[in-house]
C-alpha cells in the first residue's frame, strides 16, 4: 500500500482552507490529494498531474491530467485552473513503481530494464546500457548516481554488452557486482536519466512560482541531494519573490521512518509567494 510521505507536514505548510485551489503535480496514488480534498471543500478544486495516472478517485472537485509536470503552465492554461493557492511536488517514484510496475526500478527484483514513469517516453534504461557510449554512461553514473566507481561500472557494462545484450535487472546487478560496488547508485542514476528528472524539476519551479497567487504556498519533497540542491538554489535565488518557510529542510520523524522506511531520505522545503 502507498503511504503518503510527510503527510502532516505537507498539510501544515500547504495549509489548505475551504474553497482554495491546489495543484498536486505528482498525484501518484492520490494520497496527498485525498487529504487536501478533505480540507478545501465545498468549492475548492485540485488539479492532479502525473506522468501516468493509475488511480482515479471519483470527486467532482478533482481534475486529473496525465502529462509531464514540466508542462505545468500549459496544463494550467488549458484547464483554466486559476487562481491557485498551493502547489505540491512529492518527487521521484512511488512504492508502486518499486513493488508492482514490473519496470525494473528495484535491483532486488528480476525484471526487464525499463524504468520509465511514462510508457510514452522513448528512452528506457535498456537503451542506455546497450547503446550509449562509455563516456555518457560514466557521466550519468557519476553525476546522477554519485558513484565513485563510475568508470569501472561503465567499463564492465561495455564489456558485457559485447557478449550479450543487457536486458534485465539481474544481469545489470551481476555486472555491477563485478565492478565491486553496490547496485543502488547505478539504478538511481539510470532512473534519473531515463526520466530526465533534474531537468524537469529545473523547468517546472519557475512556472510554479509564476502560477501561484500572492500568498500561495509551494511545498516540495525531494528524496536525494541532487534534487534538494536544485530546490534550495531556486528558493535562494528568488528571495525577492518569496518567503522561505523552512530554514532547514524538514525530514520525517523516527516514528514515520519505522512505519514507512521509504520516507527516510525525504526532505521538505516550503515557501510562500509574496
Ligand atoms: C512519490 S510519488 C507521489 C505520491 C503521491 N504524492 C501520493 O501520495 O500518492 C511521485 C509521482 O510523481 C510522478 N512523476 C515523476 N516525475 C514526473 C513528471 N516529470 N511529471 C509528472 N509526474 C511525474 C511519478 O509517476 C509518481 O507517481
């Protein structure tokens, strides 16, 4: 089951009130959306966006759109969804991707190497490991995976793919094993590259700020330091337009980590548009 991360904190900073409109830019299983819907009635709406809509709750105050959140401004214009009093980003992948998607997000499973959030995306992990140059593979392993043995892993991938195409998580895990490092960082790097996660985040933050009403709240939960750095720098660089509500990022309590280990690396930053 999907448990929304930092739910209490999201509600505290997003502070939904009756009849306000919100955008949940990473709708996922709708966990945060449902909590907001309980507070912004009877006329407040939610625009839920996800690259792949998997769950549809019947509620006339909820509009669901399947798209890349990097197109936020266009989506808001298309649906004439304004004014907007709050926008939420709960970045990355959901437990459904790891546990149920069958798309090779988890190195603990035996699955095809896909890693796409949207099946309309032309790039998948299998293409990267079988067709990209050693230089490009090493670069993403270093930049997106912060893998110190990036060069060695890239070399092993090139060696192995000459013998046989790399098609599954198990094959890739064994190759990484030969480079004497853990699979976690390589899997993270491939996922970020396939879904262009950092670029999409950089593109959407200025749009979100523009869309918000004065006094509107922006809440962002990230799960690794690369994302958090982008968010932090964006907030710092726009201090004339916003007031930062979280001097330091907010993390989960020990109790939340126990109930939901996925929350362990979550960092929430929140801001109000001036
Ligand atoms: C951590 S989950 C969100 C979980 C959700 N808050 C909930 O409570 O159920 C992140 C979601 O963002 C989606 N996602 C990631 N990148 C996206 C993008 N660029 N555009 C749209 N959705 C994206 C993923 O498909 C995933 O469902």
